[in-house]
C-alpha cells in the first residue's frame, strides 16, 4: 500500500476530495449521534410522563372509590351493630394508609419530573394539583367520618344506658305491690 504522502503526490485533488467528504461524513455522523441522544431523552421524558399519568389516573380512580365508602352515612341500629361498622372502618383506614404511601410516591415522582424540566411539566403540575385536591377531599371525609362514628358511639351508648335504666325502672315498678295492706304491720313492710 502506498503511504498518504505518495497518494497525495499522485492525486492531490482526489485526496483532498476524500478528506473533505470524510470530514463531512464525520460531522454528519456526530449530528446523527446528537439527534439520537436528543430523541432518546425525549422518548425517556415521554415515557416518564406516561408512567406518571398512569399512576395518577389509577390513584384518582382509587381515591374516588374510597370517597364513596368514606361518604357513607351508616351508623348502625344499635351499639353492637355500630361496633361492627367501626371495625370495618378501621380496616378501611388501614388500606388508606397503604394508598397514602402510593400517593406520596406519585407526588415525589411529579416533583422530580417537573424539576427535571420534563417537556410535559405544565400538564404534570395540573394533574398533581387535581390529585392533591382529591387527596385532601378524601382526608376531610375520613376525618368527618371518624367524628361522626365517635358521636354515633356516644349516642348508642346513651340509648343503651337509657334502655337499661328504663328496664330497671320497669322491674322496680313491677315489684311494687298493688295491695295497700290489711293491717299496720303489712303497711309498714310496704313502706320499706
């Protein structure tokens, strides 16, 4: 093979043409690599956005389902029935705690995407605000339901105590003899 210097002496114009074309090809390749990197970044950002939206849509539906349960106005027919409802309510709230972790993770992901200048940052902020509003609403419903169940417990306790007291009064009233007594001794016994 001939060295570059020898080729240059033989065909200087051809070598210059090859070098120009090679340089242009290298520049085009660098541009292509840059475009590929930009496209990869854009695809990753879009994928992150879709992942976030899937999670936020799931959470929005989950919150709406939980809101229906939290908005229930069932307080039981009596104290025992209320205790069953309270037990189910406590189980329900423990499921909310699991959802709260998932909500916090979704919120953190939204913050990361926005601070990372995701091209869909505006939509992410809007969605997260909507989700935060729904979460706040659910939290309010949970607190209100807790208070209502506590109040219902007090009412059922009062009603049960009142019923027990009325039963005792009726027993005592039934134990009072209807006769007035036939002599002084019988009358004194009834007075006690």
